[in-house]
C-alpha cells in the first residue's frame, strides 16, 4: 500500500504549484486510481470508505 500512496502523492505534487496538496486532493487521486484496493466509493452520494475496515495505518 505504501507504494500506491507514494505514487499518488508524487503525481499530485508534480502537477505544478507550490508542492503542497490538500487532503481532499490526495483522497480524490486515490479514489480515481483503478489499481487502488484500500479506499473506494460508497454509493452515489460522494461518500467513500476504507476497504480494509478499521485499519488506517500503513504497514
């Protein structure tokens, strides 16, 4: 999972700007990535969930 997070953050930072990203930008990048397996859209109301339940730390 760390490699996926690292790749998403690098894509966002390399798009230009100050190099800082907002949390919503990072989450949207993860949700838009079809190879992502640990965060996913839930329904059609803009909600998402952690696919691994309560696990929130990166091993």
